C-alpha cells in the first residue's frame, strides 16, 4: 500500500483515533505506509509514527489533522529533535495519552522545562523514554517526570545539568519499575545516586554508568548485591579502583560487563573470572595492564564467555590463537 501525498494519510490518522489498537494493527499487518515526512507502520504490538523531515506545508496539513482529533492511539513515537521546534513537539505530545515509548534523544536537543511538563502531564503511560543529549535538562525538568510511574527504560546520557538530588527524587518515585537505566557521561552522578538505585531499583536488568567519575567501587558493589536480576553493567572510563568491585561476592547473574578504558589489573581480572561464572560478553578495550599469561588463566575460568574485546590491549595474533584454544565459540576483537 503506497501513499503518494500527505493528504492521503489523513484517513489513516483518523483510524488511529477511532479504532482499537489491535484491530488497526490487524488491518495493517504486512503493509508499510509511507509518504514524505511521515512513516506509519505496524508490528505485532505497536503502532509507530516516525516524523523525519517535514516541510512547512506538510506540517500545516498534519497540524490541522491533529487539531481535529481527541487523541492519537500511538504507542511508539520518535521525534527528530534536530529539526522540529518545541512548539510542534508539544502539539503532538498533547495527543499522546496512550504513548508507551518516546524517543527524543539527539545531539541538538535543546528545550525548555515546559516540554518536560507536557510529557509528565500527558504521557503518564510511558515505559520507555530517551532524553539523551538533553543539554538543558535540569532539576525542575526531571521533577515533571515523577508522574511516569510505569517507566521501564530510561536514557539520560549526556545530560550535564541533571543533579544527584534530582535523580534521587526520580528514582524514589519511578525506580521500582525500572529495568534499564542509561546514565552514560553524566558528570554530576555520585555514589549517592548509586545507593538510591540499589534501594529502589531491585528489578534493574541493565545499567550504564560509564564515564560517571564521581561514583565509588563500594557503591557499584552495592548495586550488584541489591539488584539480583542485573545481567549487564557498563563501567567504562571510570577512574576508580576497579579491582575492588570483585573482592567480595559472586555475581552469577551478570552476563555482560564493560570495563573499557579502566585500570583493571591482572589480579582484578583473575578475581573477576572467579566471581562471574556466567559471564558471556566482556569488554576490556584499553585495559593494557593485563599480560597474556593472566588473560589465558582468567579465560580458562570463564567457560561461558562468547565475546572478548581486547582492542588496544597490545595482544598479538599468536596470543589470540592461544586464547581461542580454550573455546571454539569465543569471538575475540583485537587490533590486527
């Protein structure tokens, strides 16, 4: 089914309002409906509206359609924040009371707190929210998100103005449902936030705090001990004593670990190998303090390992062949 003009899409938008989501999806299965600036497509669970490159004329037509609808039965929405004004974003979001997934991440993301207020007021069913690279996101803006009590995945990477207190308050309200939390390169993140994660986010599966250089080894330990479902953690670019994390407990649920560009030592690697019996993916790129003999010794204990990143670790092709001898299924990334 090919739509050649934006006008032809308007009846589809009305279907979004009038039909139950399931029946609408049933009617569109196996079809991809496209026009310049808009792509409406369906899958088993979601209806998604993706806005790419609107002309002003496109927007006038689309805006008129929106004004005649009480709501859009959208479940997934991605807004290209690099070209769309905040006013236009707000006009769309006010119609999205049923929205479950909102992606607004982008390197040109500058907004006022009013946009966050709209999200908190109209999009209370959100389960996934990406606000990465939100350079203006501050304590007031974060506070508006407290009403999103169903959040399962939250990405606040590269948000330099987000304070520890703002994150603590958000976790106290929304942390219990979180399964994925991405806080990469948040310069203000502290060990206090890690303790709040360990207190409120017991269902956490995936955590990325890479580049957050104010957190301690002990606070990471606390998260690992308190979140029994945690299977992936990313700790790259941290300046802490990484070895200390693996001194105490065994973490059998951890399957994916990134220690890229950290100061992990030979002793720490051997500890890690014994404390993470089910580890499948390990990123040691830039960890140049571990000689090949210790790598071999540790890999012997990591019987479940399927991927090992040794780029910038000064290993030779011969070294890689030695490591591969312990597992035919082991994929090793290294500098040729």
